[in-house]
């Protein structure tokens, strides 16, 4: 498997004859028709779910520490029981503070870090069980690519742009010089770069945005199906950031490319991502459609992230001070129950047990019906309670998640949260942010 980072700088759009908007669509179609750079001897086994490209199941990863004269060898858990699915043509954002395990999750998914437990399946094939020749064959297929955060450190300083982009082709078995040259020019055009102008330059002669786009060209030259990008726009100015994000969005539509974006910038993800996963100290605390997660977060940590994000608008949302624990609260023991409890204002005795992910429906409606309440209302209409739109009510524990329609409320695709107080913490806030707000809700077209 080959790797790469992304860069871009504003340049005039190339003409259609050289790979402009019309030409780029044609290039993407040729990429899809030709398939991967080299076809394996046998096609991968079909997945049990044809709509799932990547499935991460209960993934746990630890980093070890060698023994020294003053300390014993020990392992530090950095990921714990993470579940995630990615579909073709989908952009998934992974957010969380530094040290939450975002990069480790991506590196483990592509085989750069061995997991302690759990599974990673790509196109229905278990990657965690690959060893030796099978692992090398998969990596050389080029169907999964990883773009590292720093393009300067991942690009050879003495290599030209053409040589950098052509490196993966040698790894996947494209041996003829002519074919490599054609593929390099196509990848550079798809990344918005002119091969005739920049092909002979070295990374030191490029701007930061151009280096990012060279890394993007190197990543897509093998015609992958899945691309991991680690902070692809963190070092770019606003114009280059929007340019690179626009390229990712266009490539996923034109090439049916699935993209996993690791980022601290919530506003960048809000513009291109379909779903977002929130990590905190190695645990997946919330995931779901990005509009639902960012405008109506169910987990207090997600709410703290969105409250801390800069905004030029006046928004009726919780303030960071409202979400932090009171100054007079006693210390919470580390590694006891919920990982966010030491920083959570709403932590209670039940938080000494680690919460399990549960599915939630749109607008905070309960995803499971309270059978007891419904039976009472049916027998005695006077006791029926009209449902209020946007009201949060905890789902009873005796009703299981497998009773839910799998196409709407699966933990992998729907909106899920791991918090004991997901349905009540907003009611405990003081001020106008406590109640449900119309602007929090996302209007969706009515189905006939």
C-alpha cells in the first residue's frame, strides 16, 4: 500500500483540453472504467452488505512502553472498542482533541498499526488476518491510500513532482514508462495541477497548497476506493483550504471515492462531510449525520467542541462554561466508567459504569417506544400524553436496539451516542439554551 499527503495553491483553472471541468469529468470516468492500477489474481470476496466499503468492529489498539531500569514494560490503550462503517462515495469526518486516537484509528484501519482486538474489513475481506504475501498483495493493490499530515516530510525533497506522483505506480506494478507518464498527468489534472508547469519542480519550489495537491495526486494515481486524509488543510490559508476541500468533494462524486477526513476544523467538515464520528480518549462517544451532530449534539463532549468553535454569528447554543463541571465538585477517579466523566458537568453515580452506544432518532425523539406508556394510553385515553416535537426522553432499558428498523437506526449508519444522560443533560442547563430550539432541527423532505 502506498501513502501520500495533500496540498493546493490557487491557480487559474486549466482549460477543458488540458483537464478543466469538462476534461476532469472525462478523466474520472476513465479512472473508473480502467479500475485499479493492477487487478489481483482473484476478486475479493463479496461483502455481506454491498453498501459497506469499510467496516471497523470493536477495534482496540495499545502502544507499548519498553521496560527500563526504573520502570516495568506496560501498554497504554489508545483505542477501545471503536465501531465505524464507510460506504462508497461517502465522506466521513473524524473529530476530537489531540490524543483522542484519530490518527491511530486511521493507521490501524490501513494496517500500519496492529490492533489488540477487533476487526477491519475492506470490501468484505478481513484485513487484520492478513500476513506475509497476502498483506503485501493487498498493499500493492492501491485500493486504500493514506495521506499523511505533513507533505514536506512525506515527499522526497530531491524528487520532482512527476517522480513523487509516479512512486505508487511502481509499487502496484505499472512497469512501462509510457503508462506511468499518462497516469501521472491524469492524476495531476484531477488534483487541479498542470503537469507541464509543475512536473519538473521539487517540493521546495511549491507553495503549501500545491504540495497538498501533489500529495492528493499521488494518493489517487492508483485509483483507490478508499482514502484516509490526516489533517489535509490544517496548515493552509482559507483560500487553499477551500480549494483542497472542494477537490475532495469533487473527487468523491466523480470517482465514487470514499474519504475519511481527520480534522480539528469543524467548519471545514461541515462543508463536505456526510457523517462525523467524535472520539474522546480512544472511545467513540457520538457519530451520525454531520448536520444532526453539530447542530444538536447529544453528547456533552460534542457540545463542548461545538461551543468552543469560533463563529461570526450570534448563536443560541450552550457556552463552554455551562458544560464544564462546577469548581467545588470533587475529583473523579481516572479510568473509572465514562471517560468524559472527569470533565462532565452532568456526571452522576451511574457514570461509574461505562455507557454503551445507543441509537437516537432525529430531533431527540426516542428511538424505542415505551410499551408501558403506550398500553396505558390505549386502555385509558385520559392518561395519554401528547408527544412534543424535540422533547428528549430516555428509552427504557428493557427494549433492545435490535427491535429497531436496521435501515434507519443501525449504530453504524444512524445517529448514536454513548452517554447515560444523552436525553436529559440539556434540561439541566440554565438559561435559554436548555430547551429545544427550532433552529436545531433539520428540515427534511416529507416522504409520500
